[in-house]
C-alpha cells in the first residue's frame, strides 16, 4: 500500500512538472580547457530575467512562467550564444563557450550618479570588516587540483620526431577541448590535500600537506611541486588593496583607490537569496594597465564581496601570459568576516613564436571544515610548509574518499595518458636536455657534472681558466649534498680546487652542518660575497679587474631555523690570503707597527661568524636536499657579527665586525613595486683593508641591483658606515599612457644609492705607500659627503633586456672616476 502511495505521488509530481513547469539545467565550460565557467549569466530572451551557473559551471532553473523560448548565454571573453527552450518540459544543455575578444565600449551613465559606484563604495567601506585576514586565527582543510596542458600545437611540431611518436595521443585526448580540430596534450596533473592554519598577530601561516599525487613530464619527485601547488601559492585575497599575482602587484576592484584605475557598470541584480546581490562589471580605464576586468558580486547590506570572475589578458603590460582568469566564491563566517571557499585560476601562456606551442594551466582550490576557534602557539608555525612522510603514498581509495569533489571521467583519462607520455624515450630525452640548459648540470645516477657555463673563463691572474665541477645527486643521498670543482689556470699554471660536504640533520627546521675546503682565486668584495659570487656580474668584473689574490679557505658551519622565518647560522673559518703584483695592483701591510722595516704580502684570519636573518613572510620550498627561499613583500632583517681571534691556527688579527640591516619590499598595485635597504657596518680593531668594509663596485657593463654601479672596485674602504638604497619599478605606469610607446610594453625604473662612513687612521697606517721602487696600491675613505648615485632605466625591452643610465653625484673629480655609465642586464619577468 505504501509503495502505491509513493508511486502515485511521484507520478503526480512528474506529471505536474511536465504540465506546468519548465526546467533548464546543464553545465557550461570553456572550449579549450574544459574549465567550468562559474557565474555565467543566463537570460530569458532579451529580458533581464535569468540565472547564473554555480562555481562548477552547473546551472538549474525552473519556472512556471516562461518569458521567452530563447536562452541567451553571456560570459566575459566569450561569444554570446542562443539556445531554444522547450516549454513545460526538461531542457538539458552541455554548453561549450567559444573564446571571443572584443574591446568593451565606453561606459555610458545616463543617471547623474553611476549606480555601480554606490555598491563599490559600500564594499570599500566594509572591506576591513569582511576581510578574512581580519580573523585572529583560523584552520581549514584545502584541496588543490592542478592540470597543465600544451595547446596551439601547429602542424610543423606534429610532424617532428616527437610529434610523430605522440601523435596517437593527440587524437585520444581531443575530449579535453570538445573540438576535434584542436590539439591539446595534458602533460601534468596533481592533487594536494592539506591542513592550513593562519594567525594574524604575529602574522604566521602553516600548511601541512597530508596527501599529494603528482604525475607529469619531467616530474621525478612530486614533493617540491606539491609545495608550489599547495594552498599557499594560490590563496588570493581580493579584500586586500593589492594582490601579488605571478610577481606583479594588481589592485583589487574593491581597494580603497580602485576608482582611480577602474570603470564600473552595474549589469544585474540577483534577488534569489535573502539579500540582494549586485553584479558589477569592472575594467581598467587604461587597457595597458595591469588591472582586472570582469565581474564582482557585492551583497547589499554587508557590502561583502561574495563572488568574482576577473581576468587579465594580452592587452595588459604582462609578458608571456595571454589570459589569466581568477574565479572565487566567499561565504560568511561566525566571526563576521567572509571566507573564500572556492578559487579557480586559469593561466594561458602565450606562444613565444609560431613554431612553439603554448601552455595552459588550471588550478582549483576548495576549503572545508573552517575552524575559527582553535588557536595554536607560535612554535606550531616553526616551518611554513610541511609534508607528512607518507603524503606521496596514498592509495586510490584514500583519494576517492577524501578529495572534495569526485574526479570526472576526463580527469581519469588524463592521468592514464600522462603515464603513457612520460614513459616515451624521446620525451624523457627532451626533458633531460631542457633540465641541462636551465640547471647547467649533466645528471647521472651518482654525480651531476657542470655547470657548463663555467667550463672556460678568463682573469688577469690565471689567464684562461678551465674548470670542471660536480655535485652529488639525490639518488646517491637525500640527506647529503657534496659539491666541488677542479680548475687550472693556463697563465699561472696552478691547480685550484674545492670540496664541500653538507649534511641535513633535521628537515623540519632545515638544520644543516657543513664543511668546506677551497683553494682558489678570489676578488675581495665580490667573489667572497655570497650575494655576488656567481653569474655574469662576477665573471665580467673578474675579467677586467687586477685586484685578485690566491685564497685558501677552510670552514665548519651550522645552520637552523629557530622559528618560522628566523634562521641562525654559525661559521668557524680559517682563511689564508696570498697577494702578488698584477699589473699596477700591489698589496702589502705592516704586521708590527710602528716598525716599518717588516712587511708582508699575505695574512691569515681565523674568525667565528654568527648570522641571523628574520623574514616572517618568506616561503621556503624543499627540493630533495636543497631549499629555495621565495621572498614576498615585507621586511627582511639581518645581522652578522664576526669575531677574529689572533694566534689561533696562525691567525694574525683580533677584531670584531658587526653588520645590521633591513631590506623592505612593497607592492603598490598599479604604481609598481619598491625595494629599499638600510645597512650599518662597524669594524672594531686594527686590520688591513681586505677585512674592512669593502663596497661592491662595478667596473663592468653589466648592471647589478646590489652594487654601486659607478664606483670602482676598492675605491672606498671604511671601518664604520651607513648605507641606503632604493629602487622603484613602475611596471609601465607612465609608458602605458604614451601613444605608440605603450605598444612596446616597456617599463620604467628609478633608483638611488648612497653610502657614508670613515676610517680610523691606524688602519690607513697599516698599508705602506712604497716598498723599494714599487708603489703599493692605496685606497680612500669618505670625506665630507657620502658617495651617491642615481639611475633611471627601462626594463622589458624585447621582454628580457634592461638598460640603466647611472649618474655619479659625488666624488666626481676622483682619479679615474666614472661619472656616467650605461649598463645592461638580462632577466625574465612576467
């Protein structure tokens, strides 16, 4: 009897639906990536009545009164489409949105006040109240899914050697685009489940990666990629004034100054929920400005930003990116603030030329189990990103149970096709070649040989220098990193060599101990400075400089993280310096003043060094037995104290050297980004000038942001000093407003550097002026004025070249002073 009643009710409801109601349901996605299009607008005919898709691109709408038999679908950046609706029945749609770029016309406001500005102003006024970062602390579980594919593959590439071998895979994966004429090849896919914790004061975050699965070309160990693709790197908060996206500062549409950059237009009002939600279209006033265009949805009473779908495109002053779209959904919390529960970022990398394919990546992040009541002590946040030991070994059953939404059939097929692709010999060979070009080392099972760019070089002491280096591979040991080299100078006919051993004792705190022994040529102030010891800058300065010496260096060191962002390193070292006359450079010193009858051209220094760095907002990513520091906006404090000990291992000096400084970087949105540094240095004791404060001069044509680019090497020496540097990148803010020039996508830079100090007379007296007929090289310190220089430049020339004009403002009459110079450098930047 009960079954008959249930059946009767179902038949009645179904018949009623067929007789009286029209149901519209389905899914909308992008043609190229199969990416769900969240919050797409659906209208009934030419009316303003309709609905929108949810975050996953699904839509469901039912009505008793159908205003039109036509469904109009609109979405920014895609062509408008029309579909026929059958009345009083179920209409199923699978809609593929077609890419279509069209410059938006001028916003015409017929009212005296633009109605959109009312709601933007409401969002601005309530931005701090609704900001999720206002929460004193929170914890949640995140699920992150990432897919990377090659698109726009041309016929020439298909017919190449690799193209022929993987040609069958192009056909089998055409389901990704839904377009049989397009060749799209997924090459990477990952899933990450992590617990994320946030603390506002002091600012601390921690992500514990509980499970990760990574498959893709060139992926040997998915742990480092999982750290990059975890929540920490796509956690965009549009309640902030400025977002840092792919290293650029972009102003949020609801920032306090957004009306200077953006135009707004009210396009729709959603009455479906308990509160009205206003859909507002925004676009930059200047199409070249690095800003978003698209839609934001603002709640009427709270002013909360509840949804957004925003996009950058190729018109922006942005390199290598054809499209970047971010979609988000926010939900209220029990603490008044709104929290982002879903994020999707789509990056479409432009092809560098017609013979190269493009890259498209889709990253999706969802949050669950938000907890705003559990606080953790500061020690909980010691390491910012942590991986559980078994995170990479979770079975399929775990993923089926714990991923936030089920994997669709397309994603299942992607995984299987990537496995096939990875195992192709030609693909593996190509990956190894690219790794060699980027990393510089030829990898083997035991040792990596290289880097290739240091095999041959030249300097005035050695003449032509031949060098072969090596490092241990992770296959040999995950906790040991051993490096070294052997070199030979054809002019001085001497061998140079180095060996270093490093042991990772504790990965959580990145505790390491190490030993180094090296005998090599050194340029004081450059090659002995870890910030400038590699690269083209060092090579060109050593090429043109004669201020070189032979150096034997022995070190024992220990380093560990005390807490998140706070690292301490202690080094015990013994160095022997041996100088010889090179060109017009000659060094000597008096070891027993006031006795000037005895001089030496060598000395030994034994010292204990304690260094501390504190950068609370920096991220560290571990890669096997190495760790990469990913700096972000904010302050980095540092301090070093060096204590020299006399008569220990033949050491000649007792002294103390102290260095204190801070580097601060700030992203200003449309106005670019700034980097400033302030540093104080002091040497207490009587030592020759190679152990004093030697400032980084630059006698090459290569620009270096950390050097004094119009100062000669060894031009100024001090034992106490203060320095300041400032550099601002405008990211094209001025050039974007100049006709014709804005097409070049050049970007402006301006900077200044100054330093002032003095030197104790006793340190001057250590250096003889002449020995016999030989003149000993002298040096100077500052007088009444500091050394200063200013620079202006253009970067992003042909996307990789930077040119700076540098003016020296003081000490312009010094011997061989270089008062003006033009220097170049190369860098890849978005």
